[in-house]
C-alpha cells in the first residue's frame, strides 16, 4: 500500500478543504507514492520521533501539528533544527504527513476525542461550520437518474450527519431543440423535443463540487448537461468546532477538576471559579479555543475545558462558567488513539503494516512546583 492510499483514506474523514485557510495541512516531506512499511503517529515532529521511526522501520510519520507552517528561507543543516529533520527524513526515505485544523474541525476529530476522554455522552459540535455547503441540482432523463445520482454520491455528495446517499427528486418535463451542429442522445437535431426528466438535488461540500460535476457529466447521457449550483448557509452536521456533551453523573467542582486531571494525566490545571457548583453539561475544545467561551456559556455549559487561555479570558468568564485550561498537548493528544484505531481498521487486510504511537512526549512545556520540575 502506498502513502497516497493512506492519505486518501484519512482525508475522506478529515478533508483538507475544511482546514483553516492559513493552515498548511497535508504532505510535508517525501514521496506519497512510496510503498509503506510501518507508520508512526505523533502530535508533533521532533528528532526523537524520526529516530523512533528509523528504529521501528517506519517510513510514514503522521503528525497533528505541521512541521512546515511558516515559509522556509533556507535549509541550513548546520543551524536549523527543522532543516536537519528534513535532511534526516529525506536520507531515510521517510514521508511526513500532517492533519491539523482539518482534524480539529471534523466529526470524531480532536475535540470529539477530548469529549470521549472525559466520558461525555450525547456529544455534538459546540459550533457547526456553515457556508461551506452547496446544493447541486441536475436535470436527468428518468432512465439515467440512478446512475447519475450514484456518480455524485461516490464523489462525496449527499452526506448529512450519519446519513449518506441523501437526495431529493422531482419529476417534470424537459424541452430542448438542438442546432444543426448538435448531436442529441434523445430525439433529433432541429426538432423541439419533450423528455420526461427528474430534477435531482444533492447537498455537497465545496471541496467535492468539481469532482462531483466531472463524475456527473461523465455518466450523464446529454451532450449539454443542465445543472445549477446554489450556495447554502445551513449548519454542516459533519464539521464544526469544539464539542459539548454531558457527564453520566453530576459532579461538584473539585471532583470534576480531579476527574479532568486524572483523565488527561496532568497534575496542573488553570481554572476560574463559577457560581455553578454542580457540573453536568461540559463543553470542550482541543488546543487554543478561548474564542469559544461565550458560545459554551450561551449553550448553558457548566464547564469548558480547553487550552492556552489568556488572563482576560479567565477574567471575563469568572462567575459565569467553570473555565479550565488543561494544556494544549494534553487536550489534543487523545486524537492519536483514534487515528491509530482507524488506520488499523483500514489496514486490516494488510497486517504487515504496523501503526505505532511515539512512546515519548513531544510536549515542550515543563511545569515547576515546590517539589521541582515535572
């Protein structure tokens, strides 16, 4: 199996099209056409991760945070750590791929895994993405509807939440008159024809539109295909930011903080007091999500667990919600288990390829307390 096949599988779950526009997701280094031996997963790329990849005979590294985010001005192997890592990967024929904000924004992605780590139930997005869906309407002769619909569905159209192959069909009559230069598949040129047609309507994400139109035209019988594309502003059930759910049992503040500390394996939490003494509904967002505090409050969350919070964000939330900063690394690293599980399922018939997690920590932050650093 090639790296390209594995990347295609991952991007069917977390499409590059939903990533933040300034993000650099996807292939970072290497040749995606290489046959894959083994795979290693890590939140970040460090030299120790590459060394582990070499030791474990892994020629594909998948990270959450991209190595190449800002433009590289030079590849000075003597001074620049990123340049040295690129050199080492090239010399060892290792491919590096990163899924960052596209993995943040997808269903069962980073925030969903944080919610599951905290044992939340009835999980949904805290804020759905919108304005990234379109409606594709195409007029098809009755006998060809199923074939055209299937071509669109196979291109990613017609997915709403947990449902696929969604469409709406309206019967009607289409009319046309071909010129002397036309080559109609139904009727004759220079004659006004009436054909029993179906208006086929399918929701589709922006990044799948062009491939869906190409596939649709390939199987459509008409020489000139009549179709419309409408922009939509409805919430996208499949993509969003953050997550919200409920604890099985209500907890008091101290019990909840101990619970978060235990589940995320961190002895240090920053938080602000809330007037709410009981915690049941919990919002989460892996990584830096201070901008979602108001949304969590609006949805009546008793607590919001995220990372990288500023002083004034705590100040604004005080008394309104139990706001918890549990660390960037700690709130994002649970995603690696989900990637591992999905890849192992995908590679089930090819058991020669192993999927490993980097055994160390790539967290650059070290906490200090009176007993010393830890």
